[in-house]
C-alpha cells in the first residue's frame, strides 16, 4: 500500500450474491485496471479489489486501505439499499442510512464514492451529506452501460489535464463516462447522476 499523499487510492467493492442475476463484474474491474495501467499518469493511482463483499467487510476494507475513491459494483434496490452477501453468499441489503453513517466516519480521506448499481441514487444522496462527490444510478442500468460508464470514468480520471479539461477532475470524468455509454451504442447515458455535497470540504482530487 502506498503512503504517498499524491497517489490516489481506489477501493473496488464487488458483490454478486449467488441468488442474484450474474453481472460481468470481473470484466469491469479488469478493464478499469487495464485503463489505469495504460495511462501516462498510472503511477498516481493505486487500486485494490475486494470480492464477494459482506456488510462487515466494508468498514474493514476502508480502514485497512484508507481509499480516496470507493467504487461499489453490484446490485441495488431503491427501497432496500445496496446488495452485499451474507455468511453463505446470499443477498443481504445495506440501507442508505447505514451507508451514509459509515462513510461519514471516513469523510476526511474519501473524496468520491461511485455506486455502479441499479437504483442507487437514494443511497448516493445519503452518502453525499458528508462526501464531496457521489455518483449513483437513477434507474436500472444494463450491464453493458454500467461497464462502459466505469471504464470511461477511470480512463478520464487517469488522463485528466487541467489545462484542457476544466476545474473539476470528478465532473470531467463523470461527463466522459456518460458519453462512453453513448459511444458504446447502448442506452443509459442519462441514468448516472453526480451529486455534489452543498458544503464541500475542498478535498477534491488534486489537479495533476
């Protein structure tokens, strides 16, 4: 693990419980990692993956890694929360309130949370009370669209240049990611939603 403050740490939490529809999470993470490795600024990012995540694994992973960006890939429900695994690999929801309360504890170092799961806007709004930038989905998002969005987001993040790309790293990456869905020829470019904390803590990713 890097302790260099100029290196941004990305934590990917993936869960696809055995009683839920299979998602291409392995391809998503592989393509994200490949995009980061191909970037000229690859040394400014480090990525850690956690799979088959249970609710109790969330805080443990954040405490161990102290990430700047937390990325969840999996299923979501507008009313019940995000879908993690229980002790036998079946679906167990974590509510928006629980997630918001947890991430509040890590607001000093978490700069952005990306919830790549259907109907996760409710959870994103709860988390955004304390985290500067949170991305959620306002409807069900198809597997191909979700993959295109994730890859586009990190491709842009790792290649951001303030001379050309505006003042906000996250907003630039978000806009590129939405365009990536359209470029992939699939529907869903309007589903991702970027929520900004109305009272940001000025911890946004430093300009490269």
